[in-house]
C-alpha cells in the first residue's frame, strides 16, 4: 500500500492585509503543509506574537534572505532534502519576480520569470505594449530632471510621474507645471531602496495623463487560457496622487465596452507572455478606447479577492493556491450578488479629535464589515498613497450598483473631526 504524502506549499513573504494573511489559513484548509519564508517577520507582526497572528497558522516559519533569487534557491535546495515541497507562491507585489524564478527553477507551475519581470517593471511594460501595439499611455523613461522636462514638453501637461517598480500608488503624482514636475521627479527618483530592502534602478516614468474612468480586470490564466473573473470599478482620491478609495464587483459596463476592455487585457497579457497565473490589470476607459494603466501579476489587492468570493462563490486565493500546487481549479460561478468596499481616509492632516456616526454605520443596510483602526488622538494625514487608509467599510447588495448605494449611505453617516 502506498503511503500518503501530504502536499507541501512554500509561501514566500506576504501582503500587509487580507489577501496575504488569508493564504496560510486557506492553504491549511485545503490540506496542505505550509512553510512561510520571510526576510523579517516583524514587518508583518507589528508587535503581535506570531501565534496570535494569521501568519502563525503556517506549519513552519523560516527567516532567511528573500531578496535574492540565487541565495533563496540555494537555501531551498537544502531545505528540500529534508522537507520536500510541491509548489511555491507569493501574494506580494515585491516578490512575484523572485517567486517566478524560484518556482521555475524547481519545475513548478508558475508564470514565466520574463513575463513577471516585464509586468513588475512599469518601464518594461510600457515598452512591450508599445512594440506590440497594445493601447497604453504615451511615456518617456528618464534618469534626470533635464530628461523629465523634455519628456513633459513632448507629452504635455498634465502628466504623471511614477517610479518604475513601486506598489500601492507610492510616489505616483499628476503634475501640471515644471515646479510640480521637479518635486515629483525628485521624490520618485529618491526611492533607491523600497520598504522591503530591495534596490531599484534610478529610472522614472513620465506618462500621459489618461482621462477617463478607471477599472480593473481580474483574471486567472491556466496554461494560456485566460479566465476573466470580472471587472472591478475603482474610485480614486488624494488628487493629485492616485489613492484607491472604492471598489465594487462585478461592475457592469456596456457589452461592447466590456468586450473591448477584455480584448485589450488579453492582448496585454499575450504581449508580455503572461500565460499562467492570476493578474490584476488596470484599464482607463478613454475616449479613444480602453488603455492599459498597469499589469499586476498577482491577485487584486485590498478586498478584491473577498469581493469576488462573496459575489461569485469563487475564492481566488484558494484557486490560485491550488493552481500553484498542480491541483484542479474551479472557476465556475456559484452565485451572482454585488459587493463594494470603501477605504476610510482622513479629510485633512492632523490629530483625530472626534468620530461621529460609528453606530449608525454598523446599523446601515448592507454593511458586512466596518473597521476603523485610528483612535481619538492619533495623528492621521490626508492620503497620498494606499498606505494612508485608516479603516474601511464593506457592503453587499443584490448587484454591484446596489452594494455601491449601500456603501454610499453608510459612508455618509461617518464623520471624522480633525484638529491641526
């Protein structure tokens, strides 16, 4: 009789919110043994003991260097001898390229390292999309302010300044004149080492500011077959920065527009050679048609995975884990309801003096989750990136429009009083 061997998953690093934190729990529920490898667990624990944190559900916790693929491969070769594993996966933007390299080395199912590298580096993405005639923003890659001025003159104001390999809208700003350009360029160019200790190249993107509604398309590709889970609406705040403040799913747009959006997304994924794995592709609906904002070779962040799960009965985190482990994936919708999510951000920078309407929000129709992390007396700031969120509201509805309406009514009941 053959001895049963429990499948073993390596999880590389995490996100700072639900998608990454849920992965350990879901992998365990699927019956897998889990090893979580991180460079520094303190980054996630925030002074909480590991056994009281969602990441504590992993069977094994290992601290080692994760920012270098070669050294990680060497470590895992030795680890494999005593603890054979069957798949490797990350849910973190910062580690998708390293995870692809390591998974490919061990012969596991994974996106190609080259496609992930192109997606992760926005300058490479823009070049690739241009070469393959996929609609995208006009752009220049610059290394100095003189080059940035020349690029802005060519593209025209307003234009967007962004680092080539950051996440959470960090360092992304729309500028309207040379003075603003200088400030934004200097900031983006100053990000030499990111928050994970990874060194980045000294390049900055100057892009056309694309006018139009922004949406994202959530997909999971399996051996070249791109499955579209749906379209997510997106609200932005923090102007002239781009802070994600509201989502709803599944977002209904006219069928011809939807078809055009999906065609552009599939063309973009084909252009970069991304044929296997999850993707969160951001699209602007411009008057010229859909254009690619960014290709993110991972699941959508924030609450998007939960929104898909609650709306369709498809848990993207679960299915992506199964995909990485070579097990069968179920992407068939089981239901069709609407979900919506709103970030809570400070209306101005200062100290939180008073919170009004908390009980009313909790009693509001359709509200499933209401979390406010900031307390009276905390210093809060007007948002400039996704990290400035201080809470959120999550609602359900009969469809996305109904969920958005429930969200709007709940959000209007909350008032944050800030003192300078």
